[in-house]
């Protein structure tokens, strides 16, 4: 035992070398400081509004990327900041149900230190290699922008820039906006339907236009063309495409798939 741990079992008359005393005293401090630096190594970069490129891709860091971008939209319009914050919180509760992070602290940090969107998009483009995965980011941000059923020019400019930096087509952004517009229109129609003087035919026509927008159909199409467009979208957004993706990506894909399915069934019933 004495041979294995000579420092602990030195003879009382033996002096411990000074350098060993220094090492034994400083080692815990150095290790603790090193651990602290390791855990907070990205904080300084983040405070400058730069999304750290070296952080690994996982559920937590994807959530932080979403939150940092969502905070930018909250800053654009403080009048609706409460509704937007509630939307983000509800969105994360739905798609990140197992996370235990402090939402308030994370959002407050992102509001105080607005992120440079190019740095976030660079990280997202590196790790979200599929077109569908990147389009889900736009889907989330569009939901924030259209929380009250409309989108202002500043928000549209932001979404257009995000869409371009994530290497997505303009048509995909229009389709995403149409999905949320359809959602808000359906709620308005349900509210207005009970009001006196509503025209049932106009409600049906609005539903038809919403469905066309969701599927990206600009003009009237025949049944064959409609089915072709639908099959193309199904290949892109079917949940099976995201089977190896994160939980949030899978759930968003399922939601979008249902909306596409509903739009297709609306047009199919009218076409028939």
C-alpha cells in the first residue's frame, strides 16, 4: 500500500516536495476551471449574436436554434409579443414534451442577444441535409409571424431571407404561408358561419381556394394533374421520410402531412 500511494504514507520526518504541494493544491482548481470553461465555451460567442458552429446536432441544440430565430420575430413586433411568446411556448410543449429546460431564461437570453441568422442557417444547413428538414424551420417561423392571421412586410422580408439562406424555393414559402392562412380562415369561417347573412357558397369557395394554396395549385387542374401534385407532396412530407429524424421533425411532418391530405380531399371531392 505504501508503494502504491507514497504521498499519503510518507514518513513523518519526510518533507513533501514543494512542487507536489502546489500541484495537489492547484489541481482541483484547475480541473474545476477547465470544466467551467468547457461548459460555457460557447456563451461568449452566443452573446455576440453568433450561433456556435461546433456544437453538436441534437434535440436540445436544435431547440435552441429554433428559439433564437423565433426571438427575432418577437422583436420585430412587440405589440403581439405576448401572443408570439405563447405560440412558441405551446409549440415547444407540443414538439419537445420531454424537455426540462427553462423556457423563460432561454427566450430572455435570445431577446437580449439577437442572433445573427446567417450563423444559425449555416449550422442548420450543415446538419439538416434534407430539403424537408429545413422547410420545417420555415414552418415554425411562419406560424409565429402569422399568429394573428396576417403577416407584415418586415416579417415577410425576414421569412424570405431565411427561406433563401436555407436554400428553399419561393414556392415552398408560399405554400407554408398558405397552410397557416388556411388554418386562420377556417377558424374565421367557423365563427362567421353562425352570424346572420352568411353565404354558404362563398364559404365553400374560400375553402376551395385555401386547399389550392396549400397544394400550390395556381389554376384549375384536372383530376390526373391533381393526383400527380398530391403524390409529389406526399413523397416529400410523408412521416416515413423523417423516421430517422428528431422527434420535433417527425411531429411537424405528421402535422403538415395531415394538412396536405385535408386539402387534397377537399379538391378531390369538388373535382369528382
